[in-house]
């Protein structure tokens, strides 16, 4: 059993959400490269030995939370360097966890990249990760974002901010509390934390700092007409088109990327601070291609891949590399969040938030 000790109920909620999405034919934010779907039926017959396989060709099954273009570029670079073919399932953190739950009797993925640190902590706590303490360049990573024993490595991060349409908003809010004022009534979206790991990171992070009083802010959002609007892209699209003005807890790399494409978007980080959401990668203990998985982690932490991360408007995971196209870590005011609390209380927080905003 997959056995998510700390986020088990969330995974089931997410699975239900994904099944509902499938029933209604919506595939937003979900794509498959290669044969990962077929591999689900092949896992029981796989003969590769974890002890004997070496990274000289062969394959790797990767489950990756967006962005898609970055994942495609990393796969291209990795395959060119190693000859290892990658079969990828791309989705949100919620969809990836739901897929893993559905495949718990026949696991397929070798490596997962998630958009939520507590989700990786939960995988480790459940004994589902394979430590790789000798990963190349792991010593250069932000130590607060990665596991000291090598169970997961955060090769990138995003920050959650207030994303706004520049044609509709001339003076953007500078604090989270402003979004509950009459000036912003009925014009704000917020991503659904049962579908977006980064949104759940923001909500649990804010509560870890403010305690139960933090719910006052979230409930005031609901009273002011803030709408829970799917995963990150679904929350952002209406702001791009002008149907809404603002995304609360919007993912910053999406805003920077859209702005670079000419969309009328910009982002502010509230003055009281926000949550930085690391994006951890982990080798799964059930991997059928362990040496290839280790080679992938090494590539993910390489100079080449970290440049790809920066080019995708994300914060590089390595502290010796900075992005030139966005705010770096030192420029973003941060809340002093408690990741352990966030991991322990993710389930109940997601359930209460959904009940409040439905």
C-alpha cells in the first residue's frame, strides 16, 4: 500500500478529483510523453535488476509536476548525455500522487518531481524513497529544501505571490489582507489546494505562522467572493483574459513566463512575506531502473540542468546559481513557515479549505 501517513486522505481526495476530471473529459495540465501509461501494465514483467543495471542506455519512467517545457528540455539534455530514454507522465502534484495511489500494487515510476516539499517528506516518512546520499552537487543545494540523507532533492523552487492583470489593476495590493477588502470583491481567484501542491504549501505555510487566526483571513476571502478555481493554470487563465483581476497565491514562474510572452500580467510578493515552494525530486524505492534514476538526479543537479531551471523562470535549487529573469530568493520576503507542521496538517487543511470554498 502506498500508505501516505500524513497526506493519505488528501491523496484520496485528489484521486477522486482526478477521476471526476476524467469522467468529464478534461485533460488540462496533464500529458504523457513516451509510454508511461503502457508501462503501468508492464511493471510486473520488468526484469531489470536494481543491483546490476548501469546508466548505459535503457529507460527511465519519470512522473513530473510542470512546467512541461522545462521537463521536456531536461529530458532532452539527459537523454543526449546518457542515451537513456525517458517515459514521462506530466501532471500536477495532486494528479501524480493520485496516479501513484492508483498504481500502489504495481508501481511504475522510477523518479518523481513534485511541486510540494511536504509531499516528498510524506513519501520519505512512508518509506517509499530510495536514499541517494552520493548525488553529485547535492552539497550545493539549499539545505532547507532537501533531505540530508538524500531521500529527495529540491532542484528548483517557486514563490507564491499576488498575480494581477496589468490592464485591470494599476495599484496592486501589497498585503494578503488587502484581498479581503471591498476593492477586490468578486475579482480574485485562488488555486484549489487539493489539485495544487504549491497552493496547499501557501495555505498550510500561512497557518503554520498564524495558527487558527490564519483561518480568519481565508474565511474573509470567501466572504469577499474569492473563487477556488482549479489548479494553478486554471486559476491564472481568467486573469490573463480579464475575466478576473487577481490570483491569490499564484505561482510566480507562471506569471513571469506569461509576462515574457506578452500577456498583461505582473506579480507582487506581499510585504508580510510569502511561502517559497521547493520542487523536490526523489528516487522511488520501487524503481526498476535504479542506476538510471541516480544518473537522472545527477543530471538534474548539474550546471546544465540548473541553467534550464533558471531559463524556465524558476528559482534554481543550487545556491551557487541565480536566475537573471526573475526575483531571486534573497529578494523575496518570506514567512517563517514550519514545514513539519505543514506536512502533518496538510490533509485536514485541504479538507477544511475545500469545505469553506465549495
